[in-house]
C-alpha cells in the first residue's frame, strides 16, 4: 500500500512537471525567444535582490533571536578561563567575516541586478586590473594574518601543560563503548599504573594492583571539580576513539586507545552560579515540564554535561556524565565521601595481590585536611611517594611481583 | 540575434576549413571502429562524450540514493518520537517495532545511512559525477582533440567506478548492515567487527569499493593530464585555455598525488583487520577481551586519510569553480575578470591543499605545536579563495547578464561559496575549532561550501552544456523553479545548523534526548528535516526535466546557441565520434574575447585582426 501510494505520487509529480514544462515552452514559442530572455532577466535579477535582502535580514534576525538560546552570549558565556579568550576570538572572527559576508552578498546580487541584460545594451570589455587584484589579495592577507596571530596566541595558552610547581587537580577520564570512567588519584596525588591486558569486568581500567599508587585511586560516577583551580584531565580510551567534550567549558580532546592525551583548563563558574545566571533569562524561567506545575524551573535543572564528540558506535549519543563545579571546600567534602576502588571492590578478593597481607592505605582526605589551605602549592606526588606508605612486607611482595 | 548566429556558424565552418589542421581523420573510416553497435556505442563506449554522459547519469543515480539516505536520517533527527512503521516495507528489519507497534529507525541503520550518505556524495557524486562528467565531456572538445589520449583507459575508468558502485550497493543489503563508522572510517571503530556490526563484512566491501573507485580516479586522472598537456590543438597555449580546463587539469593532478596515499592508508587498515598487524591498533579491550595489538596509532590513519581527505574537497570544488568561471563569463558577455589571477589562485589552492590536512585533527591528540603550521596554511588558503570570489563578482560588473538557469546557478554558487567559505575561517583557527570541531557548525560549513556549492556548479554545467550533450535544451522555466527553490531551501537546511553547532550540538548523534544541553532544539531539527524533504522533491524536478529534455526538449538550431568563444561550440550540433567531421580547428586567441570592440564575441578559431596584432594581445 505504501509502495503503491509512493509510486502514484511520483507518477503524478512527473506528469505535473512535464505539463508545466510544455506550457512554458509553448508560451515561449508564441512570444519569441528574445522577449522571453529579456523578461527572464527582468524578473530573475529582481528576485535576486529580494532574495538578498530577505536572506541578509533572516541571517541577522535569526542570529539575534538565538543569541540567548544558542550562541555563546548571555547565559552561555564560557565557564572556563580559556573559554573567555576563545569566545573573544570567535567574536573577532565573526566581526571580520560578518562584514565580508554582508558586503559581498550585497555586491554580488546588486551587480547581477544592475548589469542584467537589457535590449540594446552591450557589456564592457574589462579583462583585468592588476592594482585591484593586489588590493584584494593584500586585504584578506592582512586580516588573515591578524586572525592567525590572535588565534595561535590563544591556542598556545590553551594547550599549555601545567607548570612544574603549580597546584592543580588531576583526573583521568577513560571512554569506552558506551560510557565514561572517571578516576581521581586519591590522597597520594598519583594515578596508579595500568595494563590494558588486566582489564576485566571487575577491573574496568586494567589497574595494576601491585602498584600501591592504585590503592587509593577513586572511581567516581560524576566529575566534581573545585572552582578556579587548574584541572588536568588525562584522557584515554579503552576500545575505540572517543572525544572528551565539555561544551560549557569549551573543552574538547580525543581519547585515543594506546595514546594518552590531556587537556588543562580552569573552571570559573560553579554549577550553582551558572544556574543563578540562567535564572535571569526568560527562556529559562519556565517550568521543566509545562504540564506539571510542581516541577522545577528550567534553570534549576541545569547541569554541566560531558559528551562524546567522536563517533564511537551505536551508543555514541548516550555517553553522558554530569560535571559539577563546586567551591573548594565542597570539593574536599565530596572527596571524603569517596572511597578507593581498590578498597571497595578488590581488597581481599581473588585479584588482590596483597590478599591476607597487611598494607597501609592512607585514608582519603586526611592528607588534604592536614594542609588544606587553599593557596597551598605542592607537588603532591613528591609529598606522598608510595615508598613511604608501603611497609616492608608489601615492598617485598611488590618487588617480587614486578619481577 | 538569430541571424547573426547563423552568420557566425558559417564563419566558423569557413574558419576551420581555412585555418584548420588536417589530420586526415575522415580517411580513418571514423565511426566504424568504435560505434558499430549498441553495446560499443552506449555501454562499452570509448567515446569521451558518451563516457562523460555515463558518469553524469550514474552520478545522478547515486545522488538520488544518497539524498534518500539523508532523508531517512533527517526523519530520525527531526521526528524521533514519530512512528516510523510505515517505512518497514522499504527498510525491513532496520525499522524496529516496540511492543506497542511503534516503529523506529535502528541506530545501526541510522549510522549506516549517515556513513553511506557521506561516502556516496563525496566520492560517487561530487568526484565522479562532477569531475568525471565534465572532465571527460569537455577536455577533448575544448582543447580541440579528437578524443582522450587513451580512450580505452577512459572506458576502464568508468567501469571501475561502476564496479565500485555495485560493490557498495551490494553492501547495503548485508545482514550485518553496511559500514556505519562515518565516511572517514577512523579505526579502531572501522577495524574491529566487535565495535560495530557494520565494521564486519560491510567495512570489507566499503574498502573494496573505495579501492576500485581510486583505480577509476587514477585512470581518469592520468588521462586528463596527458590529454591536456599533449593534445591541445595548434595555437592553444596554456594561457589561452578556458578556466574549465585549468580546473580539470589541476583537479586531476591533485587526485593523482593524493588518492594513492588513501589507498596506502586503506591497505594498512586492511592488514590490521585481516592479518593481525597493529598499524592503527594499540591496547584495546573490547567485547570482554584484551586484543593482542600493541604499538599502533589510530592517529596515523587520520594523517593518511586527511592527506587525501583535504585535497579531496578541492577535487570537488575546483571543477565547479572552473565551470562557474566559464558560465559566468559567457552569460555576462564579459571576459572572466583577472584570468591570470584566477589561474594562479587555482594553483595556489592546489599547492596549499596538501599542507592543511591536519586542520581536521586539531583535537585528535596531535602535538599542539604541529597544529600551528596547519592553522597558518589553512587561513592562507582563504586568500586565493577570496581572490576568486572578488574576480567572479568583478566579472558581473558592467556585464549584460543573461539570466538563464546555468547562470543563476553560477551566481548561486558564488553566494554559497562566500557563506560556506567564511565559516571555514572559524574552523581553521585551532583555538575556535576546539569548541566547534565535530559539531553541526562543521556540518553546516562543509555542506554549504563544498556540498551545495559543488552541486550548484554541476547544475550550472549541466544546464549550460546540455545542448552540446544532447542537441536539445533543458526547459528554462523548470530550471528556474529548480534554482530558486534549491537556493532558498539549501540555506534553510544548512544555515540553522550553525546555531546548533555554536550551541555545542555534536554531529553524528542518533538522538539528543540524553543530554539536557542538546535537547532543546527539536523545533529547529524538525524545520531542517522538512526543508530537506522539500529540497529533495525539487531535485526531482531537475531529474524529470533532464530526462524529458533528452528526448523532447527544444531542439538546438544553431551550432553556438550561447555565443561562446570556445572550441566545443564549433563542432556540429550533434557531435559524432572524433568531434570535428573534417579538420581540427586551430586557435588564435584566448577564450574570453567577449564584447570586444563592436563584436559580441570572437571565437578562439578566428585569427587576430591587424589592429589586435599591433596591440599584442594574447
């Protein structure tokens, strides 16, 4: 039935189009070729002008209309330090390209209109003008040079790794089909070593349990970050390519199996601040569910989100994780509530190389509680190297296992 | 006007007779060798004109298929909640029915459609359908040659393309589905059948199909280059070539240099898939199993792919640029403005096209310092592109513009190229690309600048050279309907995607429900889908017009209906094998002598007058 209907529609379309064509052809025969061409020049050049005006109006009006809703203005300003610079670069580029866009579209359709073929009018024979060519080569070159310099400056700042004695939060994100695993280094500040061959259902990251640095590592089901503090995210993937995309922070970097990558950024707006900011805009002062008056306002439901931006299979569109940016003390509190994956899932089990052996694991949060002053600059990996924490027994076992 | 044309036609015959070069073609019993029966005339033809038409019609077939595929995934994006059970008679098991009988497009099929749409449109339609058609059809005609340097290789070129199509078409019917990992086919997703069902047999056929396609491109390309360099008629120096030929030449050179690199990339991928090598694979745990591959890098594939992939977009757009330059000049009755600047900008674009590939990989995990050089070259490409745009606009200045379908599509091309080219300046700057990479902004950018624009170039070429192909005109009224609806419709589809992209909406998403950030735009997605359906229907008007006109279109009554200077319009209305029945015309001037002095145009075969000789024109 559907097939038949589709077929009939197609046949109808063919007949209609052919009839229109024949009628127009016959009308042309009656009126004469030249007449038809002049008429076409008259109408189509005018339609070009109408199109140009409507088109430019529509582009500018739609951009204005969507500025709160979609563009990086107002409620959607970048929530990270480098994001502000990036948005500036975007706006500078928009300024230059916007001017060129409007001017060239106007001139294109205006020339087409002005120089439409009119009976008895002959075209000019102008073949070239080297001065003009020079001008319109030089101007784009200069503009491009400005954009390149501005752009690369921004790029280099963004791509800077953390300095040797800078304070930062480290975090490892691993993409898999189809989800993310967030790993925090725990109190020793060191992410334990991994061997992909040891990956299994109970050891989703293939952590090497012989490495004591793994013992305090936390697996979290959301990303929690302190505001105004540098974050270094190490990125890996377990199976295929994924891409770590935080739209609000202007962060994106591919996760590549076998080749770790990283991205350093500083969140500047807490989730709560972002919500408060959204609440000022009428687009967000509506109910989450319009049919349910008891539901929350749209701005209240806001959350930063992590998405995958590299096609990774059928579940590509479901790789979501919530990102919470909180004040530093809230971050510390949250860390305290987390416990290490080793302790909760591995310790004492079959996979535990230290089964039955007494080892000392620095409780979470204690280290940071002791010297939790905000401005503390420390290289945490040096502060609590694993050798200090591991007692002699474990060290023996460790060296044995490593051989 | 008609009278002057008849007069000119007589002149052109006389000029060929007087100044032409006699290669004793008529003594070779032409026609006997190649065109004796139906099969050698229409199927295994070695005539470049027939091969050009074969490429065109095959390209149209693939454009139809690829367009339909885009409608299927647009339906999913625009109307994810709707019942798609009505598609079941066409798509069978790929429409998944839930308990309530509500059908939805399965994600496997959605991604297969996205992948096939990209592959088909980029390679089969905009490479073979555009460059294949017009390079074949126009090169011998415009340079005054009897045929291509090797008609046999030319025939093989078409049939390898055909075979590539057959293999890809077959892969659509596999029970595991066609390849679904995106047209770029990044490993490990494309290398591991465990990663996606389409990465099994579907990917094997995809690789085979594209390898056959590359063979086709290389056979064609080597022919185009050889023919243009060696077989130009007497007097046709490089600086007298129409810009179409320049564009086809440079396109072929780019293709010859870049496609082999793609094959090498494919070969390594094939080894990784079948022989257990680890060129692209390392430390993978998938399907509950740790694979043995260690030490490879998926980024290596991306380098090899984009070393073709970026020049590929110029392989697509340069022929369109050449066609538009020619059509704009002819129908504005003016020389193309800044001919040499146009040629040099083509050369500059071609050279730079090999130095920008990693701008597709700014956030792929490459060294950030490497990105810097690619930002520089990418933004430099904007300069020759801008020069071309300004020259096209300057060509209109002071013209006497004929508004017919061919010229309207040329003007539309310039508009599209401006709109899409400018957004490339955002994406080429690595710092902005961090946010916009793999979002709908990219989709909007490349569809406008190379998809729609290249289609406009193709349409301009078809409307313009249809009289030479079939001895009949296409219907102008239908052509104009086609143009206006396509111009407006294409902008309606792709312009809003910029906003989606700036909002961060990633491309290649099956649905946006999971994400609060991306789920607010269902209205816009519906709008885009409806616009896409309308634009697709309007393209059927073109298809009907095309086929109707082949048999019933208005007949061409004069040799040179557009009043053009180039050689193809000095051939008989219905061109036979060998293109000129007697002598080959010789060339005495460049191809853009329009509105010179008192004359409307001066054909390339007309010798310079005494005054012109004194002025020393080229």
